[in-house]
C-alpha cells in the first residue's frame, strides 16, 4: 500500500496486467509517441498525459502499438483483435473523439456477443479522458459516458479515486466484455492509497464515500470529490450526507442507490454528462419508479446547462457543477 | 490451380451457394423469412476463389451480402438456413439473421450490415494473428459501395503501417444499392485507388474462379510470409437486386439475362474443367447439393423459434 | 488475519439445531473448500459439513454428541502462522458465542459479573449494549458478520446494527450480493421482524408537527389519520394546512390499503381468523412450551398474616387499595432479589443468561380475545402503594388497549393469578425469554394442622414453572421457600 | 351481570350515564347503578321538562301577541294539565333513549341505592336485597338536589321544589320564588307568562347574580315590566302555611323584616350535593364545602374512587357533568389526548323570556383579574331580524382582551341567544380572536349578526350603530 496518483494507479494497472497476460496489448495514438520522428526510437509521450509512460520501453512495439490518428481503425482493430484472441486496451485519448469512430463500438463490438448468439467474446477496453475544467474547449471537455451507457453490450466505468481507478481498470482488462473506461482529466493528479499488488473491483458495486442519514448525493468521477467537500462541510452543521459513487454506470448498482434513498429519503444527483437525457436523469427515473415511496422531497439534479462546454475559464467555471451548487441543492431538498 | 479433388470441392461450394441463394429467392416469397435478404448469385467464384486458400485459423469479415462468404468459409448450411429463418437452431440462435451470420470457429467474423464494417475488424484479426503468431491471415470482403467508406481507407492505412497479414477483397458487383459503381467510385478504379495506400492491388474477373484463385494465392503467400497486406478487386455483377423485392429499375432491360447467359461463374467453371472432372461427379454433386438444401430448408422450417426469454441472454459474458 | 469460524450450518429453513456426530479431520489438519469436516445430525437429516473455504483446522471446540443451535461455533480455522494467542483473542472477541452445550446448563460459568450501572443489567456473559437492537431478529440469524460476505453498504450496516450474521442470509444480487431486502426477507422467513427506521432528523421529529400552521380540523384529522402535517401541502388561508390538504394525503394512503374481506360464514359454523394478538400468543407460548423444558414445583402458603396486613393498611390509608395480588408481586420481587438466578432471561441462540439487578415483574392480564403481560418495573424498589396504583392503571389500560409496547415487553419474571376465578391451583407456561413464572390460585379457607390441632386457615397454593435449561429443581424450591417466608411474615415486605 | 367490573358508575344523570357509555366504548366492563330513573334530574326534572313547559308559555305568549302580525286568535284558553302531560312525555322519550344506548354499548344497569362498602366495593340495595359489586374504578355521579333552607320545610303543602313546580295540578294565583338563578328565573318567567302573580326574591343585590351586572339590570327591568315583583337583598327566614297561603318572612341585610303571602312558595335557592348514604366517611373521602374534593380528572383522595358532576362542585350544569365524565374515563383508561375540562369554556343558559346566555368572564371579573379589555355592545333594537320578529328586547355584550384579542367573555340577552352563544363558545375553543370574528361572514338577516356588530363595536369599527 502506498500513496499513488490516479495516473500512477492506471499505469500500474496496465503494467501489471501486461506482465500477467501476454494477450493484453495497448493501442492508440502517441501512447508511446516518437514513432517515425527524427529523434529515432524514443518514447516521446507515453500517452498525451503520461498514463502509458514506460510501458513501451518494457513491452515493446508489438504490445504498445502507436497508431495513426485513425479512431475508426483503432477501435475497429481493437474490436477485431478482441474477438479473435487479444485483450486490447485502446486509448481514444479524449472521449469526445468517439464521434469519428463510434460505429466500431456501437454497431460492432457492443453487438457481437448478442448478434452472434452468445458465441463471441470481445474483451476490449476503450480508455479515454472526460471532463471539463482544463479549458480544453467544446470538443475536448465533454463527459459522454451517458451515451455509452445507453448501448447494451458496453460496460461503462467512471472512477473517482486512484484506488478505484486501478481496481476497476484491472477488472476492465480481465472482463470479457467491451468496457468503456472514462478517466476524468482533473483527477490524474489526485493522490490516494493504492495497494501495490493487483486487485479487482467488481463492476456494479457502488462505493459510499460518505455515510449519512439526511441526504443522499449520487455522483461520479470528479463530482464525487465535490460531493465529499459538501458532505464534510455540512457535517459540521449536523447535516449528515451520504455520498454514493456508483463507479460503474453500466452495470449500475441500483440496489445501493435505492437503499441509500430508502434510508435518507432525500436525493441530489450530480452529473457532468448532460442537462438532458443524462446519467442523472436515468438515476432520477430509477428512484422515481422504484424508490418513490421513500422520497421526502423532490429529487434535485445538479448538471451543466444544455450548452456545449465553453472555453473561457470564467464560462467554464459557470458551466461545470461545483460544491456550491451541490450544497445549494442539498439545502433545497432538506427544506422541501 | 487446385488439383482434381480441389476443383470438385470448389465446384461443390459454388453449387451450394447457387442452390442456397436461388432456393431463398423462391422461399422468400412464402413470407416465412423475416427481414431483408441480399443474394450472392453471380459472385460465387469470388467467395470460393478466395476462401479455398483459407483454413479455420484464418478469419474473414463479410458484408450484408454474406451467404456466399459463409458457405465458402465452411459454415454449416443447416445452421445458416435456420438462422435466416430466425430459428433457435440457427448459427446465431436466431439473434443475428441473414445480415449477421457468424461462425467464429470457422473463422467467420460475421456478415456485417454496416457497409464498410469488415476491413477494420479484419485488421484487428490480423493483429491477433501477428501478435499471437498463429500463422493465420485475415480477409475482409467489401463491396464497391463500401469501398468509398472512410474507415475502409483507415483500415488499409493501418494495415500498411503495422504490416499486418490482411487481404482486402473488394467485390465490385456494379451497384451500391441502387447506385452504379461508375457513378459512386470517383476514380472508377478501386484497386488503383487502394494501391495509393502503399500495398499491392490487383483487379480480376470475379466470374472467373481461376482468376480469383490465382490472385488470392499471391496475396495469401505475402501475408503468411509477413510481407504485409494486399488488395484484390474482383468484378462480378450480381444477378438479383440489392435486396429481395428490389424492382431493379436502375438496370437496363436484358442486363441480367445477358449475365445469366454469358457470365455464369458456374458455367464458366464447368467449361474450364470439362474433361478434367467426369460429368457423373458433377451430377452427383448437383444432386447432393440439391438434397442438402432441401434438407436445410425443411429443418429450418421445422425448428422452433427462440423462446422469448432468450431476448435477455448473451448481451454480456458477465454482468 | 483471517481467523474464521466453522459453525453449525443451516440446512433448510426449519433447521434450528444440530448434533455433532463426529469430526472427519483432526485439529491441525489443513482442508480445502468442499472437504468434509464433520458430520452433523439434525432431527431430519445427517450430513457432512463441507468446508466453506480453504484453511487449517486450528481448534475443535465441540466434541461429538453435543447439540448446538444453528450458527454456534464448532471449530476455528486459521492459517498456521496465526498463533494460539490470536485465536484466543478472537474467541474472546466473539462475544458469547463460546460453545455452551444445550444439554448441560451446569456449564454456565460463574463469570466475572461486569456490571453496567446505567442499565442495571448483570450478565453472565457480557451482553451486547444495544438491547433493543436485534430484538426482532430470530435467533437463527443472529451473529457477527465476517468481512468476507458480499453485501451492500446498507445491508452491512443493518447487519451490524441488528447483530445479524449475513452468512446465513441468501443474497439475491449480482454474485449473491446481499441487500437490505434480502435481510428483511430472511428475517421474515424466520419469523422475525425488522424495524426499519432511519433515526435521522425527519424520523426523530416524526409526530411532532406542532410547528406546522394548520387549521384545527386539519390538525385533528391528521392526528386521527396518522398523517404528519409536515407531509401535507398548505393550500389553506394564510399558508395553513387545511382539511383538504390532509385528506388529499389520506386519499393517497387509503387508496393503497385493501379493504378487508368479511370472514366466510356458513350456517351454524363460524370461521374466525386468528387475531394478530392470538397469533402472537399462540406462537410465543407454543415455542416456549416446546423449547423450554418445563417442570413445576408447588407450595402451599398460609395467608392469614398477609391478609391481615392488607386489611390493616387498607383501613389506615384512604389512598391504599391493596390486593393480595399487589402483595404477592412485592413478595415475589423480594424473593427474586434473594434468589437472583430466577430473575433472568435466557438467549438460547447465543447461550447466554442475562440476569437483572431489578425485578421487572410481568403480570398476566386477561383481556378481550387474549391476554397481555404488563410489567411492574423494578418492583423490588417500589412501595406497595406504587405497585397497587400501577397495577390498577396497567390493568385498566390493558382492557382499553392503551398500553405502550414498553409497558408490556420484556420483564424478568412473570406472575399469573387466577385466584379471582376460584381456581385452587394451576400451572403456567413460561413467558420467554424469561426462565420462570409463578401461578397463583385463590386464597381459600382450608383445614390445616397447626400445633397438632386442626384449624381453619386461609391458604394459597402457588406453582412455579421453571426452564430446566437454566433453573434446577433445588433452585426453584429455594425460591418458593423464600417466597413463603415473605408471605407468611409479611412485615418483611416493609423492610 | 359480572362478578367484577373495571368501572362502576353510581348515578345515571348526564354525568353518570355518559361516563358509563364512554367506559364501555373503550372496552371496559362497566356497571351503572341508579336508584331512580335513567337520565337523572336533567332529563326527568330539570333541563328537558322545563324547556317543554317554557315552550308552552312561549306559544301562549305568541298567541297573545299574534294580533301584531294580523293574526286574530279568538277563544284563547290554556290547560296546564295538557302542558304538564307534554312535558312528561318528552322526558319519557329521552329516558328510553338512554336505556337503549346503554344496552347497545353493553353497560350493565342496576336499579338500586349504592353504598361504598370498601375500596373498590359497592353494596347495592336492589329491592331490599344487598348485592355486592367489585370494581377496579368507582365513579360517583349522584348529582345534587334543591337546597333546603332553614325554617322552610319541603314537606309543607304549598312549598315547592322544582319537582312540584313542573307538574302543578292547577295554576296558583300567586307564587313567591326564592332564588333568582337559572331555575328561579326560568320559573318566574314561565309562571308569569301563564298568568300567575310572581314575586322573585334574591338574597344578593341583583337578580341572576352570576351573570354580568348589565344582564342583571336589563333582566330586572324586563321582568318588572312584565309585572314580576322583585325583591333583592332579602333572605327568606321562614315560611309557613296559613289560611291565605304561604306566609314568607323576609329579612334584609340591615335586619329589617318584611313578609309576603302567596299561594305557593318555590325554593330555588341553590342545590345540595347528594353525598349522604354513600359511605364516604368510612373510606375517608376528603370533602370541600360539602362537595367531594377531586383533581382535574375527577380523582378523589381514595384509590380507585372518582367523583364527577354536581357532586364534585359547580357550575352545576348537565353539560359540565358530561364533559367531566368523559375526561375522567378517558384518563383512567389511558386514552391518548384526553384533556381535563376547561371550565372557562362552559357556556351557561337561562331559558327565561328573554333568554340569557353567557360564557367566560363578566366584565367585572375580567377587570378584577387586571386585564385590559375592550367591551363591545349591540342592542337588538338595531338588528333587522329582531325587528322583523318583534324580538328587539335584548343585547350582546362582548368582553375582549385588548392586547391578544381573546374573547374573554360574552353575555347575550334576547330571543334564541341560547343557540347563538355557541358562536362564541367556538371562538373560545379554537382561540379565534375578535379580529377573526370580525372577518367571519354572518348571514343576513339573523339575530347572530348582533354578535358580529358587538365585536365590531369593541374594535371601534361599528357598522350599524
């Protein structure tokens, strides 16, 4: 057990899984970087934010495959190799780029097993960054995990801590289904205790990052950190907040969500994905249909507005949900 | 050039495809078959000419017009027919249908209803073969319509970049749905365009089994010897419409009749093997194939549809 | 880490105990998951206990022939690197789960009586602090949950709060994960009930809706309908909750409540479904009669002195209206102080006897359609006047059905009196988890021999039913002797 | 009959029978003991039969006044025997109703005289045979009777209590009534209407001494206008039968004497509780000014013994007894939300002509308590409905606490005020203030509008005066 950053935890997970299983290959643009450059055989990037650093040096070009900027072929190659025996981990870099490649995930990988009568396995992982906060603009700041979660056949992981990141990534690699692994870019520097040995976290098990009696906050990724801030602040006022991090939104731990709602009767859902038809709306519908009797107040949603992610920091700060908005929502449900 | 035994085997495959498709053309009118049917008649020599070089460790990715590829790659006729009928005994247990017949044990990665879907997947299969050193190769079938898709270009580029053992077969059957090849393929030259990605590309007569067979022989040899990917464009007009029920208003009167008379791949094949294979052997194959197709239809019709609870199974390996 | 228990398994819903037939492996031997460890017989089957995990059998705690309840500890498994001291510590930590064979009550060790002054409970084995917790959990499910069980956070919390061993609960979730609903279902299936209440602010305040502005009618309606005014909209004038608001909420609540069907009735024959009270009485007393080995000890007592005392006191003070029953409660309470082993509760599941510093005496009261046992708490510390006033109040409110649960649940000893019906003597069934009950007949004039002379004296016959698992005959007799001493020298009650 | 009861009630008046009904409703085994007839004085000799008689007088009065409305009544005659018969019938009907209710609730009824023979023990003399009853709780509700005065013997022919006054064979020529409380005033009004020469004696300085002084003053002038002779500040020393009738010797506070002779003397100078023969002394039951001392729940100092109604102190009103009965039983049965009776919420009514009704404090009492009050008044002469009915005699007076707006008291005189008083009783119960009543919509035209006007007057916002 030692303190590691979110980024280090991911790197360690990849490293350990590649050591364990020769079928695990990484592919993506600049996961090594430097191919074909005049500097010769170097690792120029190790992933644009350094998650795959060092892996090429250890495992070589046949298992750490730098690709052209060719998302369709990347995901197609991942899907085709997964269904024929490899366990690829494809790095989409920014999840926003799913748009140019989505057929291979949406129509191919996600459907193989079902469409082929259960005879196919597609053990692939698609990693990518999500989230606003870095001034990356409208095409590099989105959190489209809600879109992946609508597709049956895909599993969608949205970790919020270094510990979860490692355990969930190892689980994703070992999982025999296609997994979309969403890494919030503002979390890479987040540090936490992470065991040195490999471990897995089963999908569909939520974690309560805070336990409480008065209000349930359901949040993902960076929003979990914001929710924790609110919970700790309100605890000082005697308001006891439970923070539920579903960790995977497909499969979704409905039980843990509903049990918390049953317990507190008041719910705030924080979701960076969308102002409409997002993860928050899905969970709200779940609670409304199966936990309505427990509700003491209307469900409160904290989402971005229905706009693209703006660029200017002042606008972006106004766009992304934060602790202040979550706190206001908690107070609102408490007063209702 | 295959030996006598190989020729008879190739003929049997082509005959199976022909009988299978023509029988579906008839059976489809009973209304028992759900969904769309895209028939392969007229292109038999391409599928068989390519797949005669492949074994079960090799993979093919197919198109929505995939029955011929399936049969050529060795898929079970009964399983295919039942799948097309949407029965639980189908190769995909009734969950795939005509456009998604797959048999991974035979190296058949699935018919693919997304036009241009197969090449990237074949690249992936080739990566597996290369990384796991199976000695296998991967083949993608794409139509002239699919040849224009961006992801097909991406796949060819990737295959060249990574030097993967993959062969991209473009079946130019003259039409993408109802739009002619001469209109939609801007350069009017699929092979020539492909060559620009930096890989060998040849154009052959797709109604000529021996032409296809020969081109594939070269391409497979390259792939297996780690010399990288190749492209084959094979031209063979389809006899039926884009889908069953297509009125084919885009085709000139007499075009199909002319094809049947002068460009029948089976007839052309038989002409080439006259004297090499005894007629009674041919007749025996014809009889046996007709029987096999009869049986496949009868079995498919008699089979049970999948139970309703099967709708929920096979989404995930584990969830 | 990973010291793990080997426990009596639950084979089938009805299994409550098993007898260890023989061990199939020896202490010190390693075993793998699925290996047969020992043979256990139940009333229905004899079967081998398969190892639920890999391990080394470190300590065998139960020898063949011993009968234990489901969940009781049979042995301890731990890796060889775990030392004996760690196992001892683990066993000590596993409160009260030490194997106490059912057949030998003598084995109850004279343990250090760790007094807990605020509760005034003295326990043979340290009792869990939160006595109300786990009250509705059947013994078959009680225990500690090991950390290897897969369960939701709330399920784990609930298990900890209610002292439920989750290894005895079937999980219905993914990979057998246990949910709160699974626990509720298991508890119900085993005949128990859980009170699911979030003790947070809304529940604590529930019922206190006095701060809500409401019309008098709305307030009254809400009170009678069990509606919390804070749940109502306030559409009335000046922002008040009005009648319509309360009724709107009632309508929603009422719509889901199904109308009861009248009981089937044929000519000359009437079917009457058992009332909830009847069912509870039936279940409790049947289980007591079946599980507790009852035996009775009877004794006659001379009542002259006690009756005289009663009349004297009643004459002297208007505020006193003492009955024989009141005096007997007081006498029994004093006798229980002298023989505290009877002033106890027995938890068969955990094999723990809890003794109480005060005598909380439950008195059986017949009411319409059943009976109820209101309690005089700490009767040993109360004056006769207090006992008498409390009894009159409790009995009246028992009839009117206005007792609160805290007034009739629990108790450390029971008295049942049928003297007013002229009954000479009868036997009563122990009121579990208590261990004894005193049955009183009528005070009767009887011809007795005193100093060699036959004379008429008012006499009373009492019969003490005791649970032989906990109370032996001599102890029961000792209690009755002490009771008789107090009854026949009633001035002692004043001391 | 059970051997023992949870509750035994002695006396079946409006306190006792209500106590028995409530106890039985709550599931308690209940016995009701009555030595005479169910319903007690109220139903048999008090509230109800007097109202029947008064209604007769009212009708007679209306007939006399009929010509004002153009109704000509000729050959008007009055038969006192027929009115008495009607009155008795009303009582009988109600008594039968009580018997039915008790039976329906499962109350055992025992007719006989009860005596406490020990704690929780009743000895009931049923037709000379003693029956022993055991009860966990015993509620005494034996009520009260007309108070005898020293020197005045109820046995003397011509000296009446209310019983005789309710069933005269013939109408007397003249009647002296000692006491001008509710009973005395009602009989004064009744017999005056029936044409009897009535003299009303009151020891206090004003008639209806428990009412607001303005009411007393108004009623005195009304009574005197009708020809009732009133002597206040006189006490009745002695009364004896002479040939001319009953000779009453009166004495003033200053010692001066006077005597009046009339056909009949009606004693209505208060009541005495029926405490005798109950065995209270043996049990050591504590008393207070002749009544049984009880707490707010009716509990005496003796364990398991309770007293309610007149026996437990005034005001001696049937509705007060009934309320005490319910509070007592609910408390001993542990009913959640049981509340003791708040005596300031009890309305009192005098069914004279005009009627008097009041609740709460008089103006004098309020001021004595040091409260700042605003007084509202309204005369029925300005009320449309009263004018239309020809019932303009009367007024409303409201006593309101200045700072809180609480209706401390209300005093109504006039036609039908015994019904109207409940508007104010309701206001007190629900703690509606005068501003709430000012906002309340009163139907027009009604006599009740006078209440509205009085409240408005108190607030300084009068509309019609």
